[in-house]
C-alpha cells in the first residue's frame, strides 16, 4: 500500500518520498506491525509463530485467565483458591518452557 505523503521508515529511519510502499533503504513496508518492526531491528531472523504455536499461546493464556479469575473470586471452598493458584503457576511454567524451546529453533 503506497503512502500519500513523505514518510520515515519505522525500521531504519530513512526518509521516503510520497507514493512509495517500501523503504528505499531497507525494503521494509511502509505500514507494518510492531512485531515486524522489532523483527526488522533484530535482523528478522526469528521465525514467525505457526498457527499451532499461536493457538498454544492463546490457550495457555486463557487457562491463566481462568486461574486468575478463580483467585480473584476466592469463593469457598478454599480448594478453589489452590486450584486457581495451581493453574496460574502451571501456565507460567508452560509458557516459559515453550518460549525457551521456540527461541532455540
Ligand atoms: Zn527502512
């Protein structure tokens, strides 16, 4: 998508003229997401998350939310509090583990 005005590249900072869609210096698109900006700044060597990886993150974040919800409710019996705490700790461990594994790829 071409930009109708002179713009500055968000990745390398180069100035670009109106009507261009890609940076003349580094080739980045004029309109990119923050994730792409950070990838561009770190060399872009990190692979994008696959659909299953996104789903895994989404699912575990949801489970963490359930745990946090149970914590916040702290309704009797007390066991619910421990279940909530257990879910949150479990999710924390799982997300740290998958993060470490994916980084190594
Ligand atoms: Zn650029």
